[in-house]
C-alpha cells in the first residue's frame, strides 16, 4: 500500500515536472497579422509580386502540385519544399492561378529508395498532381528520374546528386554541392591555398568532391577527399584529420548543411586551427545565424554562395522572399529558402503561362519552355531549355564571408570553372539557344 | 600534404597519432560513462536500456531551452538535465518495469526502444533540426583549454574521463559495500530468490532506474559539449558506442565496460589517419564488441546434448 502511494506520488511529481518542462519548451507560435496580403500590386523592375498580385484570395478548384523532401538525422532538406509552399500560399492570397489556388503536397523521405519510388507514384497517380516542385534529396533524383520521364514530368527543385544535373527531367534552382565546391575551390586557389581537402557527407562525397580534385589538379596542387559519416559524433577527430591532410597553409572545404557544419567549425576553433589553414565551404552556411555564431571566422572564410546576399537591398525578389518567410513560415532567411522560393516562383510562372486548362501535360510543357527567367537571387537568368539532355542552369556564383554577424560579399559573380564536360557543353547550349542571355 | 617521416605506425607518423589518442580517450570517457550506466541497470533489472542516449538528448534540449529562453541560472539548467534523466528513467521503470519483469531480455529492450522513439518524436516535434540553425550547449569548463600532444584539450574532456573512472570506482564500491548494492547484486543473480529473502525488489529496481537515468542525464549534458553541437539524433545514436562498451564488459564487469568505452573512443579516433580505414570508423564499436566477445568466450565449451523423449 505504502509503496503504491510512493509510486503514485513519484509518478505525479514526474508528470508535473515533465509537463512544466514541455510547456516551457514550447517556443510559441508567431502571431499573424490581418494586413493586406504581401506580394500584391503590379510587378516592375523594383517590385516583385506573388503570381498575379491581385491581393484577392483564390477560391476556385485547387491545382495540385507535389514535392518530396529528405529528412534524416543530421540533414533536413524539407525547408525547400516548405518555402515553395509559402510562396504558393502567397500566390493563393493574390488571385492564385487565374482564380484557382495551388494546393501543395509535400512528403518527407528517409533515404529509402522504395519509399522514394512509392511517394513519387503516390503524388502522380493517387494525388494527381500536375507538377513536381521543390524536391531535394541525397538520392531521390537517381531513384525516380526514369519514372518522372515516363510520365512526362519536368521537376523544378534543388539538386544534390549527379542525376539531378545529368538527366533530362530535373531542372534545379541551385547548382548542387559539386559545382558549389568547385566554386569554393576556385576561391581558395585564388587566395593561394597550398593544397585542397574537401569533406562532404559520405553519401554524396564521390560526386560532390570530384570537381574539387580536378580544380586542384589544374592548379598543380595536391588534393584529397575525406567523406564524413553523418551524424557527426567526433568532430574534433574529423577536423584534426582534415587539417593533417591539408597541412599548414592548405585549404579545407566543408560541404555540410547548418545541421552539421557548426560541429566541425566549433572543433576547428577548439583545436586552434582557424588561422592555420584557409577555410572554404559550399553554399548552405551562408546565413546570418552562422555568421553570428562564428565571429572567430570573420574575414577567414571563402563560402561559395550560389545565390545573392540575403539582404533586402539585393533586389525585389529577395525583398519579397523575406516578407513571405516572415508572414507564412517560421523559417529564417537562408540558402534553402532561396531555393524553395525560386522553385515556387518559377513553377508559378509556368502555371500562369499555360494557355487553356492546367493539366500535367500543359503545365510540364510550360515548364520546359521557360528561359531567361530573371531573378536577383542568381547571377544569370534561369532557364529550362526544352529538350536538353541535362540541365545546369545555375552555374555562376559569388564568394561570401562573415563579418560582425553578417554575411558579406567577398568576390562578385564569377563562372564556375568548367572542369566537367557537362558544364562546358551547358555553356555552349546557353549561347546557341540564348537561354540566359535575355535574347 | 604532410610527408610521413620518423617513427611510424603502419606507415603513419607517430606525431600524427598523438592528438587522435588524446581526442579518442576524451570521447571514450563518455562512452565508458554511458556503458557503466547501462550495465548497472542491466545488472539490477535485466533491461538493456537503448533509450539511454535519447533520454540524455531530451535533457540536454531542456537545459538548452532554460539557458537560452529564460533568465534562470545556468547551474539550474545543468541540474535539471541530469534530474530529467533520473526522473524519466524512474517513471519508465515504475510504470513498465513490473509489466516487463518476467519477459525475455529482448522484449524488455524493445520496450525501451519504444521510449527512445517517443522521445525522438517529441524532440523532432518541439526542437526540429534543419535550415539555418544549430544548437549549442557549451559548459563553462570547455572555455578552459590546454595543449596536450598537439591536440587542444578542455576541462569538459578531462571531466568526462574523470567521471567515467569515478563512476566505475564509486559504483563498484557501492555494489560491494552498501545494503542497496548488495541487493542489486542479488537481483542480478536471481530476482525471485532475492525477493523471497525479503529484499524489496521493486524499490531496489527503482533505485537502479533512477541512478542509471542520472548517468544518462549527465552524459547528455557533457556530450553536446564534446561533440561540439546539440544534435539530438547524434546524441541518441551514441548509445550504440555505449552498448558496444557494455557488451565488451559482457554486461557484467564495470571495469571492463569502462575499458571498452575508452577502447571504442580510441579506435574511432586512431583509424582517422589511415585512408583505407577512416571510412569504417563508425563500425569500430561493433567490430571491437565482436572481437571482445569472441576473445572472452574462447575457452568456453559448447556442449550439445540430446534429450531422451
């Protein structure tokens, strides 16, 4: 009897404590305002709007668009789809697609090919989406590209693996880790790095790191790829390994998302290595949160940024994205938000270009016709380019750095070195078909 | 690139090795700490608690929230983290312990897997990862550093190692010298007979659950500082290394478990300079556990008999 009372007492106290902690843990929802819809008005050189920009809610029959985002320990790629949805929400508050709202369906996958294949089929065959937008994964492009091709879909997303940039169905708003790492390597070579060492997640390292090794070879300096298994549990060891491979004065490129990169950067600080090598990175850590966390790296980073600065002065598209993020999401400004915003924006442009009924066939035909799409988030206009066998529409970058808690420009737009024949061929097509020249 | 000169081990310069040994021992200290916590609970209750890492991670997230979203003193957050581990483990033990008491060890372990998944779900819900954001839970001890064999050590790493040794020594003494410890050892030998001798089984088990939970909370507090970020998935899956340490100790010996934890940390670190081995570092806990189990059972005689019907 006594032990039962003690048990009940302990359990009661514990439940109260847990409830208190969980309640406190809650970060609180953001308040929404009832002000006039953002993204409304007339589009101009200084103003970007959501879709038609009417300021009126779309009420017709929904047009379904779908997406698949990867979510695994250590990496969350669902941000891209979530921001694409935020843009569609803004479009829906501004007249939709000629009065019809966009219903965006986003599924998560965990690097399981069977799950990836099933979700693609669910979207196309069960949900009856007309288009696929915002997909981002380490492996989904490889799993599903043949299926999407068989169904006549052209996917606007953000790519990671080789198939995202080497098959006809994917047209990414980003250039992916391989080309971004090449950009970082170019910046480090220009800065006088004596060697190049690149570390990517082991799942993608074979593709993502290969370009850096080619850049080093052309520059006549030694290089090495050291894949890292996620999640990182021994950052100090990994950072020592990278330093020993690079040697003093060498260059180290970290190719990780903000879920993982901070552990390695903290370890570099703890091990006193910040000033011993030159530090490069691919795009994902170019954001103010990271800049604020790592003042030790101020002026010492060569981050290849695939997109413009996350600053309102960048231009009207960036201003609109910042407003959309604030109103429709809890997501902080970041590179993944830029990818998702552009995916939503380009898909909306295709939807609005459709003449007649919006079907999977008419929408995907409109997607393939996109070219010279201007945005202040990219160095050059974006395009799809119809029947190209593969697409690398984003292939110019900037280099950024951290300074006083902000991301600042270090090098203006430059062309990613065409060490791969695919990129060299892409530039030939761009000229031949006037894909991004404004013509 | 560095040239390999001087005293070399299988082609790698000794100078390269030294920082890895220091870093490996520091990480191994926490594996040892966690492994000892697992073994104590297993000895007293027969439960291999795979939620150990998730409990520590949840406690660490609560401490993170207290430090970053309240004006409460930091020490209170640290205490809460450790206490959270004890309380969650105790509640689980009180509620599910009796129900699972007579079941197979595998069933008991699967129960704790359920707890781990629930905690992971809660953490993913309330503290999602991703985007332009990461959490850190630095301890004051990590701001004090010193150089040792080419690697920078901080006092958190020293504390992790020291705590592992202290916990092992303290638990060994506790099990041998106190009535509660004797009762726990009795439970480990035979739960029913110990109960028949008048030992309050449930209360002794509750003490084991609580004590083991405190260790989970302590590991959860120290690990984010050691692995340099508060990644709850990484913390949750660190239980794998602790399990390997516990298996090396055959779920019995605290000192061998401690040595196993240190060995796992060390192996993971010293594989790093070898290009051919570095990608297999994450497999080190399993490989070491298998080698240790084969070695420890090398003189066992397997007898196969046929029962007459």
